[in-house]
C-alpha cells in the first residue's frame, strides 16, 4: 500500500529552519557581545595604561618645572653676586684714583692758582678755581698734561671775577683720569693671581 504522508512536512521544515535561525541569531548576538566586551576590556586596559603614563609624566614635568624654577632663582642670585663682584672689583681698581688725583693736582698746581671745587664724574674731573692770570691757567694745563694720571686738560671757560677786592680769572677745567701703563699691568697681574 502506498503510504501518503498527510503531515505538512514543508511546514515542519520551515519551523525547524526558523528555530535554527533564531538559535544561530542568538548565538551570533552572544558572540558579538563577547567580542565587544573583549575589545572594550582591551581598549580600557590600553587607556588605563596610557593614563598612568600620562600621570607619571605630569608628575615628572612638575618636578622638572620646580627644578627649573630653582635654577632660575639660582641664576638670578649668581647674576646679582657677579654684579656685586664687578662693583667691588671696580672700586678696588679705582680706590687709589682719588689719592692720585689730589696728589697730582697739588704737585702740579702753580703759584697764583687756588681751587674752589673738584668734582669727579666717572673718569672726568672738573676743576673750578681762581687764577691771578690766564698764563697761570695755561701753565696748569701744561703741568696736568705732563702728569701720568691726569690727561687731556680742556678749558671750558675762563671769566673775570672779583674776589676780596682783587681781579682774578675764574676758570673751569676738565681733566681725564688715566691709570699709567705700569700700574695697569701690575693690577692685571694681581687680578690673575
């Protein structure tokens, strides 16, 4: 006898295929979630490591900034000390200038001239005084020019004045201070020691 299958076999196969599809879909979604979770975990690990490195670098940069600030402060102190040292050296090298200036002016001062004021500004000295005649001022200028400490005398002005009822010439004279060559060499040798 011929057997006829009255069951709807196509319908059953469709249901089985649909179930397989749902099972495979659920498995794919689960696999996708697992992969996404793994990728997220790996990326989060990389980000965490990078943040730790960044924090380490920030801490080191902060330390270096503090050291740089300390170095700047020390450089400022060094510059201040060097400036003080230069001032002291300048004072040491020029401390005998006043003595030489006064010594040379008294040595070279001719009769008939007396000084009213001596003013020093750097390496320039301004002499203001009274002379009995213009010839005595000329003699003073030649004597100062012969000095090894005083050079380049320049007469600024000479004018007639009356002092204690006598007519005199009031003069203003500029002179440059210069160290003699032998003293410069000796001071250079002393500085090198």
